[in-house]
C-alpha cells in the first residue's frame, strides 16, 4: 500500500509538471538545461552540448522526427552545422531518448532508470570494448523527472539492423552474443571500483528489491500467470506459488560471488547487428552490479527457440566460460555455473510478467505478442531444467 501511495503521489506531481510544460512550451538553450521533450531542443542548446570541443562550430538547424515509444520516447534528430562543424565531422543524425509524457516519466524518471542509463553512456561506455552505441550527451532533472539522452544513430554509422522476437538467432549469432556478454562482464569483474566510484550502479539485489516494491512486481506477476497461462507449461503453472520465493532465493549469488557490470535486460529486442555482422547491445537503463549468470540466462532463454536452446545451451555456457577465463584469469566451475543459469531464469521471466500486467500508471512497454513470446520461451526453459526446484 505504501508503494502504491508513493507511486500515485509521483504520478500526480509528474502530471502537473507535464501539463505545465505543454502549456508553456519551455525551450532548452543553455548547456545546463534539460529539454522536457524533443520539441524543446533548439540549435543553441545543441551547439552547447555538441560543439564544446570545436569552439568555432555552430548548429544552424535541427529537424525532429518521431521514431518509437515505450519506456522512453525515441526521436531522430537531423542536425546541420556551419562550415566549422561540417569540417569537424560532428554527427548529423542521432537519436534522442526522452521522457515527455506522464507514463514515460513514471517508468524512466520516477524509477531512476533514465538517469542511470545516461551516466552509463557518459562514464562507463567509453571503458567497454564491446559493440554498443556511443552517447553524445545525457542530462536529467531530479525535480521534474525530465531526462534527455543523445545517442549515435547506428543505422547511419554502422548500417545496423535491430532485432526483435521474430529474429532468428543462429548458432553463430548466439556465440557472438555470448562473447559480447563475456567482454562486458569481464571488464569490472570483482573490481571494487565499480561499487565505490560508480555508486549510481546499484547492486542487483537492491535494484530488484526497490523496483519490485515500486511496481508491485509480486502482485502483477500473479496476474500475469493468469493472463499468460495459455503459453506457460503446465509444470510451471502448477508451481506458480514457488516463483516468487525462487526469485528471492536467486538473489543470493549476487552477494556471495564476485560482482561485475551487468546489463540486466538482454532480451533479443535490445540487440542489433551491424553491417559488418557484429552483434551489439543497446538500451542500458536496467544496468546493475551483479553476477554474470543473470545476463547469460536471460539472453539465452529469451533469444533462442526452445529447440535450439536445448541443443546449444551447454556449449554456449562452455564458450562463455572460456572467453570469461581468457579475459579475467578466473574460470568458474561449469556445474555450479549451470546451476546459476537454471536459477536466474526466474528473474528473466519476471522482466516480462511486469511487462504483460502492470499498474495503469505505467506505459505498455512492449506489444502483447512480443511479451507472450518471451514468457513462453523463458517458462519453457524453466520447465525443461526444473528451475524452480534448483
């Protein structure tokens, strides 16, 4: 009840602010301004944030084009420069992620995920040797919950194609995804700096617990089991009361074993393939500090067809462990790692139960078709490997 009350009060505050912005239509012009929506972006503001290293450069115009909406709204910016900006090769096309509506500010601003993602792109992304977009600028306002993130246009720079649940993931593609995850997890594996210098990256147990409370995750998971019962295996439906205790129990590995940087939302829709054929990861708003098995279990169960997953999951784990050992000098035990893989599947499932059923104050984050496909794949994996009894 307390969480529900806090959510309602936040929605009331945000609703008043958004109504004010739509009436007044404030514009962003100075570096320190946080545009409340893409329509608030001006050439002056873009000059301030994009041309700092090229003092003679000036943004002379910007065209805003809508792209997509979910937890954030995405817009494409087509930017023009004076001759100095053109000579410097400053980006002409980029994408914004922003929170212009009540529902997007509730999920991205109130929950803090937009602020975390912005800091990831500005502070951590430059340290990672993986395929992921470049961030040009990020800012957020803790009072209004507005947020803006300027990102590389991967289609323009790398001829990228973005994946979805219909994308067939071949063995070669799955191996590339596993390699990306191993590189990501190895960078800060067991590094105390991650917890001390980058305090905005919460430990996964804390990230999960706070998010679960704010979004009433246990309650809506029970509702989702009813709504998705036609795609969930009977053996998992019969154990539905064990799902939440299993999720709580699965948090233990994040405290008992060395932590690293984890993406936490590695479903197939957050992957893309460059024109050169490399797999990359986007949408870093669920970033956390935890055990690598969280990402590995989620990526494998959500990306692969059940038949392919059954055939490849052990080989993919072996490949991951080999790559991880090469990068860190530490090789986790296979049997123990496979146990973690089985246990962490339940957290992958909970990412989609809250997507299917959630508070009316939150946005529809994915289509029902996508959501049911993810629930089906992950719950079949849980049934195959008896995850709830692991």
